[in-house]
C-alpha cells in the first residue's frame, strides 16, 4: 500500500517506471508537513438522535476536496524539499500548451533541467512530442476524467529523479472548467488562451483566470488574419484577476517568448 | 464533468463516517461560485452510490451565496460572478469571502 495516499495495488495507476520499487514505497517527502485541510474544515464527528428514533444524524463538516488538498500539500512539500519550480498549465483544448512547452524546452533545455507531466484523456501523442525534445516526460491518461488531481501527479513524478530537476511543467487536460478546482501542489497555474478563441473567454470561464497567476496569450502571429482584440481580452482577464501577469506570445514564431522565459527564470530563483 | 469525481469524494467521506450503517440522507453545503451544478452532482451521486451503504440516500444541497470583499475599499457585497466589480468603488480586486464552499455537513444514518 502507498504510504502517502493509502491507495492499494488494485487502485494503482500504471507502474511502468524505469526504476524498481515495491508497493510499500515511500514518497520521499517529510511526513506530517503541510497537511492542511482545505478551508480549515477538520473532520469532527458527533452524533445525535433525530426526532425519528430509528435514525441518527452525524455532523461531519468535512471539506469534499480535503483529500485532494492533503495530497497537494504533500506534493508541495516534496517539490519544496527538492527545490523544484512547478507550473500547472491549463487551457481549452487546442490553445497550444504542448507547442509552448516544446518551444520552451528547446530554448531553455540547455540552461535548466526540465521534466514534463502530460495529462490527456487518451493517447500519448503529446508525450511523444515532448520526448522528442529530450526532456523526461510522463503521460497520465485520465480516461473519462476531465482534470488531473494531486494523486495522479504524486504518482506521475515517481518516475523522475527529482533531485536532478529545476522545473516541472504539468500540462493539464484541455478544459477551462474542471482543472480550476484541483490543486496539484504547483507554485502557479498558467492559463493559455489563443487568439483563435473568443476574447471574452476570461469572463465565460472566470474561475480558471481567477486562479491563475499568469496568462499566455498564444498564436499572436495570427492576429492580422483575425478580428480578435487583444486589449479587450487582457482587460477581461484583469477584470477577473487584476494581478494576472500577461505575456503575448507565439510558440510558432517565438515572438514574445523572451518575457515568459524571464518570468520562469525569476520564479526559479525565488 | 468533474461532478463525478466530487460525487466519488462525497461517497468516500460518507462511507468513512457512517460506521457501517445505511445512509438515509446526506447534507451538503455547495457555494454558488464553486463550479458545481447541483443537478449534475445529484445524477453522479446516484450513479456512484449504487450497491453501497449510500444506495437511495437523499442528497440535500444547501447553496451558499457568493460574497466578496473589495481590496480597495474593504466593503463586502453579494457576488454573483468572479468578474463583478465592487458596487461602492467599482474596483475589480475582489476577494471571495463566501460561495466557494464544498462541504459534507451531516449524515442521517439508520
């Protein structure tokens, strides 16, 4: 059984690791640290009889996301202990997350040690693209699931030699709704929006933009062919999240990528 | 459709607290800004509670209205959406003080 998350072999995820270990494995983080319970809702149970004497009411006051938040805190403690800067990239499908990762790995791969977790419902197409850059990559297929959760990430990173990493990039399942609610233990959520989508996406999917610290406005090389108004889009994003950092980029031409790289470098140094 | 994984977490919390007794009702507190659709949650809860202690349990969902606090003038006000400005000063730096709740409050067991 897994000591951090309590999952048994029957619930186990694919263990196609390139290092050997048994099932009573440790996760290498300092246990007892960082185990917060979401909104401070600790589980406390007390029962009392209801008017109908055959039934009882049990007050439990437990945060539904408590388990995910506990595992995310364990991930965060692990990443902190190993000194890894971790980003969770979120967007709708087709915004160019994988292309941004490929370009970033190509341009910065010589300077920093990266690893990538790829989340998709099916296929390892994105992992194949990332592997071609030479960076270690782990594909997580969520099946019917619409988001990555902290448990999936906990096991995905077992495949990496964490002591040898500077930056971990987690590409979430393409979906502007569900991944907003699930903390993975990352330092920042980075939302990618492409100019071929509507400029009002930040208003239509406000949680994602509210919870992200950075927005990459991608495919700006296509702007001359579109009616998309980048200023309007940025104003909408700031309406939902006044503090959001915005970089206008093209992963295809490389335009604007330098600002993103400077932000990454500064984050790593902190 | 993350209501399915939310429903599975609810079922897990209920099973852990029911002490092996059949669960007749589950009371949840779900904030209006929490990205949960109650109808969808009920559907998923029915699906994942079949043939468990929760089979047939009634789901009572208490909605918590959104409330925001303005970072500029510190005023509190009802918040319908995350992009609502402060009605007093028009500022957009709004901290959410209520409406994101997702809590299992109470179980009724046999």
